C-alpha cells in the first residue's frame, strides 16, 4: 500500500532516529504523531530536555506523546507505525491492531538486538547495513522489505557509523514507503545477537591484541586505570615499538599483547577530551596502565 494511503506514527528517541524522522518529513510523508521517551535530565542543575526525536517533531508542529496510549486510541485508523531505536519492546496487543515496520542498523539476521553497530565494529565486520523489516513480538525476527549494505572502514567509530547508517536508513525508508510495502522476505542465514553493551566491556585489557583494543576504542567508551583514576581512551592509531603490556612511552606509545598502539586523544576523569601528548607533558612521570 503506498504511504499516501496511510498515516504514519513515528516511534523513536535518539539522534539517529531523529535523522530518519527528518528524512520522512523532507519527503512530505505524512507523519501525524510521534511517540518518544519522556524528557530526561541532562547536565547540571537537574533541568530536563526533550529527546532528539521530540525536538524535530516540535520544530515541524507534529504532536508528541510519551507512551503508547495514542496507538490504542487510534488503532481503528489507517495508521502505519515506523519504529527507529524507540528503546522499548512494542507489546503484541499493539501489533495486532497497528502494523509496524522497523529501521534496523544491521544486515539481519546478523546482529539482532540492542547494540548492532557496536557489536559489528567489535567483531571486526567489514560491512553492515540497514534493514526495513516487519515488527514482531519477538526480537528483530520480522521479514525484511528492503536492505542496503554499508562498508565499515578500520577508522570508523560507533558515532560515525551510526550517522552513516541513519542517513542511509532514512533514504531506504522513504524509497520503500513511496513505492509501497511489497511482500517481505523471511530472514535467512546465521543468527547473531547484539547484546546491550555493559560498562565493564569498555575496560581495556592491554594484554589483548592491538587490533582488538583499537576496535574496542572505536566501538565503546573505552577506558583504562591510571594511577587509581579512570582515563578514557578516545582515539588510538597503530604504533611501532617494544613495550610491556600497559607500559606507556614518552612518545605516547602503549604496549599491548602483540605490539604497540599510539595514543591520540584521551579524557582524564572530570576533564574534557585532550591531545594525548599534551596530557603526557603535564604529568610528572610516565604512567602505567592497568
């Protein structure tokens, strides 16, 4: 059915979802309502601010709510739900009354779940993509209407890759809706799950390989312990040297399990991100990471 024959209700929360919503609005697709997470406290002072999706909706005069009540009240209308990183499971009782599609940032069935972008980088995947799929009560199991592939370079961070996928997802979604939803194709292939990232996964074990640590830094908020304080490792590059695992040289090299990495940017606890060499110059002695 062409989108012109339906009203779209958009469910999403973060910046990535806001990019997709902006694509729908830019294509004049009728988004009649937005559902997003409630305003959250951000920064100091306890002030609340809207989600990125809500900000876009309000800029364009679209009504916003923070729960699924609107769907229950309008289930007898010709409404299509579009879900992008909403952050909550859609109950089966809602799906029985309102058809929904999801913009998922992986090539399903690889990386079903909460953290597909991070898991793809951590695993060293050379590509990922976007799928437009049916929403089902089970996690990311729905049949796929359309997909597109996106290469992962060995410099891409989670933020950079998510930005690319968001724009690609917006374009793919618009094209899919304008051409009408055809018969979707069941997912085929090995299933892998992108479990939610735990904070402990960001801790660097310098005995691991340089390649794995580099992926960890690009994928997560990676950190190490330095003289009893947490130091976030924001950016590294390949390095050439001979140091013990966790040993830091004057030139910013750090030993790993199979060589060295060069520190580029770091973030000391309670301070902004800074150049790694400037951080080292400000220290009385060379640290050792643990």
